[in-house]
């Protein structure tokens, strides 16, 4: 298939692009910076917020658009989230009005807000950060638009991503930095909160499997469905990298908007991956 990616050079984007290339798809990378984009991808420099252009045509009329571009994704209360919201929505509508039939957008568990237990597509949302509010509003708007404009929407709800952590901004990235600086201790929270951890490489494979089929659409958790405590995951991560560094538990408070345990219902993604493997 012919797949276009916005944010192809980003933390998630580069791995999803790699997964698409590995699966044999024709890849178009949409960005301003192509430093980490594989040479196999065709590069298109495009301002996606220039709504005067025919986005579908500018991206060479792809079978699927995977929209990953999002500014300040790691800064949960950045002003950019709400400031850019309408432009993201208009970009998708532009793409569809000119002929696009399949659109995937990266969502987030932060749309849901405080919740204990598994999240499915019907879980009520009450986001507690500007990032979560913007993503939730975009999902709601595009679900309405998918009926209005008749296109397939894949809302890819992601959870706790790790891997390739030298370029990220998560706790894994900070731990990498501390280890490289030779530090022996790392200030930490209680680590009791349970999350749905997934490597960015595995996430990339899930995104491509999901967006190259049309039997299962709508809100799809790209997740493992298996909650693990933050402490368990970080201790595993330290051991996996053979680092001589110890966690200092309780130095930082747990974030008040983080749930004690939150994970994705993986029913849909398991079916998609099963079907993909059978193919």
C-alpha cells in the first residue's frame, strides 16, 4: 500500500516508518526535518497547516494517512495543544475532502484522565491535562467527521511507550542520561502506579498492521493489555541494560493525575495482529 506519514522524523514516527518499509509498503515521509527518516522513504516537505493546498494530492494520493505529527507531546500542559487543535482537524478534513479514504491518528491514554482498570472504546473520558483535552476533542470531532465525510478512521490510543530512549523525554530517557553520566543513584517516585508499557518498535508493528486492514476501525488500543508497576518496569530496564544504578524510591511525589492502574483493553489489537500473522 501507499502510506503517508506526518511526523515521520519524530520519536514514534521513525519506528512506524521502519515497520512500514519492513512490511513492503510504499512510504511517503511528511516533515520538515528528515534526519532520522530511512532512505527507502520518499520525502515530502509540506506545511500541513497550509489549508489552501490539496493535502491529498501534495502527499501523492496515499491509500492511508498516518497522522503522528504533534508539537510538545511530552509537555502535557503546553499552550500549543489547544492552539493547534483546529489546524490538525482541518488538515484531516482537507485530506479527506480531496479523496483520502483511510486516516489513522495517534491518540493517548491521557484522553481518558483518571481511570482505574482497563480502557476500551466506550470508557468515559475526563482528561486532566491540556494534551489530553486536545486529543480527546480531536477524537470526538473526527469520529463525527468520519460519518459526515465517509472515511475510515483509526484512532490509535497509545499508552506508556519506551525504547530508543536517547531521543525521548520520558523517565526512560532521563534514566539513560543518568547512566551515561555514570551516576549511581536515580531519584524516583514510589513506582507503585501500574501502566501498559510497550516498546516503540512493537508499537510501530501494531500501527502498520492496524492501518493496512479495514475490518476493525474506530478507537483501537495499540497496547499490550498487561499492566506492570512503574517500579517493576524500571528495575527490569536497568537490569536489561546492565547498569550499576539504584532507584531512590519516594524522592519525587507521584503525579496527582496518574491512575493507580491503567491499561488498554487489547481485544481489538490482538485480533488484528492474529489476522495479520495469518495473512
